[in-house]
């Protein structure tokens, strides 16, 4: 399901969200919150990122917020700009996203870009994902430029920075009714299951972080560890014993997985792609014993790593 935010939805929610955001929207102290008009120079900023192929133009939270404020206080969202969330729809976008942003996961860009992106190639496109270590927004921005879009920027600090600043987010329940797949997944998560040695985390399908660290330290062979990052990321550093498969490769091999002896634990760099992989399993093979780590991991080329 593609989550375009309709004018009707925005008009219903605008007053409620405006009560939260109005103070910040009316207080335009930073220069980058002065707003955007077509033809004006984009107030780009320099941000240090940790991704393989960084995009060339960045904007900050205040510039993004100026667009969000415009969208919330007008009856219809602006048609000359579009905020795009490149993270997986489940679990990241659904759990909380920048108001008025649309969902276009990078893993589904080729499939859904024509349905989500505007026909007008001069529209300013803002791509963002989780944080400065998340490559998804950068990869999507490059793809958009290749499609001929003339005004493309990345908000590299992403959703984590937005929330850290105290700005409000929307959840999927704020903008649409859940589709059948969402309902089915929630019902499965609430159903009692067979006892498992895996200690679950705060969110359905997640593994508790400290438990995961203990497993890696004391009994790593008790799990099937799948790293869902891309090959270039994996080669620069990965947890010993992990097998690399991105989400597309997992879909292709879905019939081959077996958890009768060992559960599968999915990891990435931020928890976004591993969460997407988990929900892919949940949709296609819900009977399997699969978990994902909802945490950030920093990988070193010597095989060491740090889980935040």
C-alpha cells in the first residue's frame, strides 16, 4: 500500500498537529527555516555522513520543517515540493515519520517510483531515512536524478534527528486505515506462540538487545544470523558468522529457509532494513521462527562491532 497523504487527511489533522508545531512554525529564527520558493537557491548545509555513495546536496531539519509547516497550515499540501521517506514502510515509516512525508522505500524504488513521484521533474524532492549512517535516502536521491528530476536534496540526519529535536511525527494510524496485511501481522503478533529461547524486544518480531549480545558472546552457533546490508557494506566489516542477503535476495530464496533447528536473526546498520526483512518473512512465511535487531550496529573491518 502506498501512503500518499491526501489533502483531506491533512486538513483533518492540520489543526491538531498545528497545536503541537505552531510555536516552532511561527518562530523562524534559523535562516534555513525561512521557507522555500521555486527558483530560489536551496540553503544547503555540510553534514558528515557514513554511507558508501553520499549524495551531493544536503538540507537541515529547519528547512524541512518549513515545508512541513506549509503543508500543515494550508488546506492542500504544496505541489512544488515532496518529502519522501526512504526507510522501509514496516516497521519504520508506520511507527513514526515526518508529517506529510510519503513512503517510498529504497528497496521498492524501481517498482513504485512512478506511482509516488510527481510527473513534473522540477518539483523539489526531499529524501530522508534514519540518520547519517543510513544510505537509503542517498541511494534513492541518485536514482531520482537518473530519472531526470532537477531539484533533489537529502536530509541526511533524518528521522532520528527530527525526533531528537522534539519535532512531532505521525504514525500510520494518523493518516490511513491499516490494510489487510497490517491487520494480519498485528493479529499474528498478538497470538500466543510456542515457547522460545529467544528473548523478545519491545516491538513485535524484535530480539532484546542485551540478550542478542549475550548470544553472540556465548553461543553464536545457536542462531542463523543474516546481515541484510548490501555487499559493499558487508565487505567493509561484518559480524563473524553472518550470512549476507539483502531484502530482494531474501524474497527470492523465501522457500529455502528452515528454522526447525535454529531461529533466524536479521541485522543491518540501523534496524530499518532488518525490520523490513522481518516483515517480509512475516508476510510470506509467518510460520518461521524469525527475529530482527532493532538497534544500530557500527562495523569495523577487523570483524569487531559495536551495538548502540
